DNA sequence: CTGTTAGCGCGTTCAA
DNA sequence: TTGAACGCGCTAACAG
C-alpha cells in the first residue's frame, strides 16, 4: 500500500509537503503542488483514514443502535444515513436483538473512540446504565425522554393522539380501544393523558378492558387480536401506538375471517411502508424529519457550524381501515 | 483518555508489559500481570481500537452495501450482523439509494482500509467497475453472478421456480403469469429457463403478454397491477420474483376492490415479513442461510480458521393467496 | 514556502 | 521475564 512517504519520494519533496497539499493546510508552491499531485496520481495513492483518525482523535462516524430491523427503522435509517453522508459522516449500525449486553458493547464503541457519537433508536438497557456513556460523546434517541445528557427527537404524542382520537370521534366511533406501548415510555404516558382527557371531554365511556399495554415486541399486535377475538364486549375501533402492531393485529384477525373496517376499525401510528401496503389508516408525524433532527443534533454537538432543525407536524392519513 | 502508558506508570512496569497482558502474547510474570490488571481497573483504561487497527492493518469490520431499505434487507442484515458479531466483526452499512457514485464511495472504504471486506446486497454499478475493488479485499454479493473474484450466495432459482410452477399446476392453475426482475440478472435467466421448460413439459400455453419484466424498484408490483386491471385476457395467477412486488400488486388491486385469491392467485418469493403479514403464499429459500453463508465466505477469506457453509433448500409456504 | 521533528496509542522485535 | 526502541501512516508545530 502506497503511503505518504512514497509520494514524497516520487515527487522529490518531504512528506510534510505532501500532507499540506492533502489537507490544503498551509502554504505550498504551485510547482511542488503539481509535482505532488502527479506523483499521487502515478502511484495511485490512497490516504489511510485510520492513521488520520488516530492523529485527529475523530472518526467521523456515528453509531446507530437499534434492537432489530423493524419496519419503522428502514425509513428512519435511510434519512439518517443520507444526512450523515451529506455532512461527511459514516454510520455504524448495531442491531442488538434486544440483548442488553450487545447494547452495552455498542455503547462501548463510543468509549473506544470508534465512533464520535451514538444514536439509540430504542433503548434496551435502563437509562441509568446508558447515562454514563454520555461523557464520551453526544447521545441521541428516538425514545422520548427529557434529560439534559441525551437528545430526544420525540414528538409530543399527546397532541398527535388527541388529534387522532378526535378524528375517530368525528367518524362516529364511540367504543374506542387503545393499544399502548411500554408503560414506562414517556410517549405512552402522553397518550394516556390524551385519552383520559378525551374521554372526559367527550363524555365517552372508557372501558378499562380496552386499555391494553401491548408487549413492545414482535407479534404484540397478534396478541391483542387474540384477546379481541375471545372477548364479548368488543370495541368498534382500536387506536394503535404503531403501524407494525396494527398490521399484526389485522393480519391475525384476517386469519380467522374477520376484516377491517367491517368488524373492527383500526388506526395505526407511524405511516410506514407496511401501513401503506395494507391500507391501514394512520397518523404520520414525519419520521423523516425526526431522523434528520436526530442527526442534526449529533452533528451540532460535534462541530462548530450548526445544522438547522425542522418543525414536526402530525397528519392523518385516511386509508381503508376506518369507516 | 487513559493510555497504555498511564497504566504502565501506575503499575510500575513498561508499556510493553502492559501490552503483553492486553494481548496475552508473550511471557508475563503473574506478579506484574496482577499489578497491570489492577492499574487498568483503577484508571478505567480502555484500549484505543484505532491505534490497534493502524498497527495491525486490520479493522475487523465488514462493509455492507445495499441500495435502499427493502423488506428483504431486514432479515438478511440481521442474520449477517449476528454472525459478524459472534465472530468478532463489526458491520458498516452503506445505503446508496441506487446512486452509483455513492456505491463507489462505499467500495472505496475497502481501498482506504476502513473495512476488511465488503458485502454487496444488490449492485448498482456494472460488475466491471466493481471488479477492481476485489484486489483490496474479499467481496461477496447476494446477486447471482459466477466469477472467481466475488462470492455469490445465490440459490439456483431454476430449481425453486420450477418447484413453484409445478405447485401452481397441481393446484389447478393453467393460465400462469410471470413477473420477473431485471432481465440481465442471472436469476431472472434461470427463472426464464424454468418457465419455458415448464410450459413445454406440461403443455400449458405461455402467453407472452403475461411474461412481465417488472421494474426492479419500488412500486414495480403496482405497475403490474395496473396492467392487469386494464387487460382483457387475464391470467389466473401471477408468480412473482419477490414478496415485495407481490405485496405491492395485492395492495394496488385491493384499492379498486379486487381480491386474491378470488380474482387472481398470487405467489411471492422470499418469505419475508410482509408476505407473512399479508398472508401471501410464497417460497422460502432460507434467506438466513444465505446471509450466514455470505458472512462465512468473507470471514474465511480473512482468517485462518474456517466457518462452515450451510445447505440451502426451497420450501413452499402455503398461505392464503392461492386457491 | 519547505524540511525536520515530534507525537497520536499500540504491537512487536531485539537485547538483556 | 522484561524494557528500550522502532514502526504503523499521518498531521502539526517549529525552525529555517
């Protein structure tokens, strides 16, 4: 592998001069400059980023931690990486499979100076065990959390969910079931606030039986479906905390001949690819912009120049799973 | 940041000794060993991988190139990364968005010694422009290609497709439509061979109109649906080259009130998450094993010890889109 | 404007 | 069994 020294020899200059034209840092006469450029060309010189990084202490890469390849991840990751690339950053992806130890290993990459910052789509460990890592570099997450040591690209589900519920009300739905995510999640709490307020305001009875905490994992939606099938007092509609769980729900009830919206209304949340494919009505809250903001935060912490943040808005996507 | 020298001072030994206990390479007395271990503990020493990599010329990371987030990617990536992690490798993901230049940049990571090897899920550039990169490290791909300089984790679609077509025949289908991928793709050619043979053998007429080359991109399946809707002489069933395109097809026809299998049979290919969600009958050809084999190849090229390869098999997943 | 020198943090001879 | 010294490839401070 050709090094900077080979180029220097070939060009008949010192390696510092080569380094100067490489980084365009400092003065180099046009003559030497051309000689160096020519030599690099002839030798087919490629700078070794590793050496550069060791020297500068900066890797220009961001770690991206996710539990698994969920459908929401696709869109998010794509936008995140695009922003990264456009701003000269690489992305290291860590799929933990929900394994706490693996998440720790990924976080260690920050300690080990293998990445400059880390984005955690969805955490697996407690926040308390994650917190110490913030001393090694900037952290950001998709989870909703309000702490000074980590950025959260959250949108206030309170607003979005209230909007969604009012929408269901306007469409004539009165027996509304709610499928929520992890109860410790701040977004879940926000949704809880929203629905409580909604039921009081509209004087719509809230059936506790239809306030479900779905397992925040694969097939959580299918379990809700099973519960729904067995129940006697069925709601008219389910408002889900994610498109994925909504899709699983529909998939499961279709297995035994039920249909949405005929037998049960379904409203998702995310507007991801699956919901489009399956015609699931859902609420869009610009996942792309969240991804963009997440990277922007990390970038801004790491650099002098600042990337702008984008404003988030909710939008109801009318499709076919609501009457 | 604590370095090996800080540890050495604290332990009252030289940095070489520290290095020795770190790499468990060479002789170290149990006494010094304990002193070093203790010092590392107290200081909270973390080795700098960058320096290590610069020294060894090895990064222990594999580049993973994909055009964009496709549903097949998820499963594949997950297994690939799991294998990588289990064998001490990291994975750098590059999403090119189908941009040739971006793919080149990703390939350059191999030249720049930022990754030890590269896996290309689906190429964007010509093979001819990719080939030169094989001199910098091992290459593998999911595309089907038979060249000595790159490993292809392909399965022979000929066999799988023939099996699928016979299955359709047995279920009573006679007017069979074929939706194929990129015609230059070797798998497509294999499928073409299979279907030609099938139609001759079974004496089933092959309607050229229903031999479709779907755009190998997003919404290719929707375009097939539009064509199907407008046509007069409709086939009884479509055999798709991927679950994704099959899903798009179904999604699109449902939009205007048609259903599978009532109005048209649908057979996918991949057995990915979407096909399960939408109950699409499909053929499984162990994507996981392909992913596993792909990593195994890369690993084996890079290391002395060898990982075993797994045998691939086709399996028909009966679901609900066939009568 | 340019060359010399000193690191970045670590692994690895080579003597001792 | 250990330490000194060198090198991985590059950047940056310093002197000229």
